[in-house]
C-alpha cells in the first residue's frame, strides 16, 4: 500500500514539473518568434523622476549633548513664521497646534512625548514655565517673537542638574543682544505676508552697537488671523528690547525686556440647526471635542465675544565677569502674565481675572577648569512662582547644584552632578478635608515643604566622527502642576 501511494505521488510531481518546464519553453520560444517577425529591439529606455538627496538640515547642529538651531542660518521648505514652525522640524520634538495659522496660547511642545509640564522652556538659561494653574497654560508660545531669538538649544532627557525640573528635557531660547562694534551703522530687517483666513504677519528688527561699549537689539511683530473656526480670531503683538554694556575686565551687563499683548477668541457653536448659523465657517457642534485652554462649557456666537485678553512681561538682567579659572554670573528675572477671560457658563456670561508671576535669580560659577580634566559648575537658584492675587498659590524654590565634566582622553566623558531642593508650596484642601458634603472648588489651603537631593550621572563615548553613545541615570523633581 505505502509503495503504491509513493509511486502515485512521484508520478504526479513528475507530470507537474514537466508541465511547468513546457510552459516556460513555450513562452520563451514565442517571445523569440515575435521578436524575429517584427525585427525590432525589445529594449526600452524609461525616464525616471528626479531623485532629491537631502543634506543635513541647514542651520542645525547636533552633538551628543544638545541640538543647536542657529536661527539666521535655519532653512526649511515653506514659510517660517514662528518658533513652533522651527521646533516641529527637529527629531523627537512634537508640536501640537491649536491654530495652524499663527502661534496660539494653546500650542503645546513635547520632547519624546513629555509635555511642558515635564520639561523646561528657558530664555537665556532661566525658566519661563508657569505653574499651570487656572487654565493649564504652561508656556504661551504666542508671546515669543522669532526675530528676538539668536539660537535654540534642545537638551533631551533630565540628566543635567543645571536645569531645574527638567524631567523630559530643556528648550533654551538664546536671545539676540546686539554687537560689540565700532561701526555705528545698524542692520535692519523687515518682513511681512498675507495668507488664507485673513491671516497677516509683519516683523521688523534692528541690530547694532556703538563705540565697542553698547550693543542693542530691538524688534517688534504683529500677527492677526480670522481663524478657521468661527470666532477663533487672534491678534498677537510683541515688542522686544535688549541692551548689552561691555564693561572693563571683559565684564558684560545685559538687560532685556519683552512685552506681548494677545487677544484670543474661543471657537463658538456653529450648528446648521440653529438660527445663528454662519455658512461662511465650518460646522462646530456642541458635541465637538473641546480644544486645549477652552472653557469646558459651550460658547455661543454674537456679542459679547468669548475670548481672552492677555498681557505678558519678561524682564531680565544678567551680569557676567571672568573670575579665576571660570566665569561668574548673576541673572535676575521676572515673568508676569495678566489675563482677562470672557466666556459663557451656561447662559451666564462670565468675566474672570487671572495673574501668574515668576521671579527670582540664578548665581553661577561655570566652566571652572581644574586639574586639566575637570570642568566644574557651581550654582544657587531662587524662584518664587504662582498666582500672587486672589487665593494665593505660591511656590518658593531654593536650590543648590554642582556638576563636573570629566574628560578621559578623546573618547570618554563622565558628567556627575547633584542638585538640592528646598521647596515651600501652597496646596489646596480637598473638599472633604474642608468639611464639604460634595465636590467643590477649594477655597482654602495649607503649606507643605519638600527637601531632598537629586543626583545624576551621564557617560559619553565618542565611537567615531559620526557616532556617539551615552548612558545616563538621574533622579528628578517635578513641580506639582498639570
């Protein structure tokens, strides 16, 4: 039985193989016959589409420590109107835009999935993140003018003790501060544009110096749009000024001021079933997902218009002087935002006032080169941030830090560091702690204090000119914000 079965299988396979070879031979012969009959070549030349090979992005420098974007050299396809247009071109940086036309208070930037509540946004090395209370706006990108920025430094991860609360990383915006020059002729720059949805932008700046003693940078910008959704209009106005005084002993005094005024309209219901429907705008139903920073209740068309009006001030003073084997600096700063919000809560039209203030100083002795292989940084920092009016919600942050960069030959680098925090914070009583019988917005609070050490260690290995490896471990602290 088995012998007969195997014989049938082999016979079947033999027939299939012979059939396949016969078919292949028939196709081959038929192709040659056709070619001989026509007397024409069968080869054809195909024109392929152009292939573009992209070089490394112009104006972007990447090394093992950080990504550096030089704004004057940065280029990308399309128009660059604001800082978030630049950041979204960088790997591992994600930008979520509320309004794709211009920078909006609702824009959010993340590094490797960690948002502004877990990373640090800085201007000239000092933190500008708000606490995130009363509306969860952490960083308002609409208050930052692109023409005011010389370069952007991006550090991924929380492995540097030089930047407080940087669990996800750091985005440091280095501002333009003028030039040290004997040529009194300044450099001017003016640009503008107009686009869809009545969107317009205008920017102007001037850079220069005087007598090798004074450097200056002044800039202003205006952006407006009617928006895509109904009532989602926006107006951004920014003014920036920086002065640098070049003092004896290579010391410098840098003064900076930034002012912004933003009016931001909340999208309103635009329902075809309602009598106030406007066909000139897309449908926006009451069941639509609410966008970031919008009131949780529905907003309706007509006057008065649901919106917020917000003013923000940034003030900075930096003194630097070479001292011994390093450089000593003191940086005093303040950020203050005042926001009036007008919105519907049910059928009632509400007006709320919210303010948020951050201020403090940083004293640092950096790039202290000792023992050939070591470069130390020592620092102390004080911050007071939160809501100064109404129900006070203030954080007092005191911290000390030290970091050492140890170079072992040309390939290895070890960076240990530690930061100590002492933090006094106002916290709310939960409704049940206050004796309430149902959930309610808290009206009273209590004070708490956190104190601890937060070490970090990073090891870098430069394998070759184009490849670097690193490993890092750290313990970080995050402010209790959204």
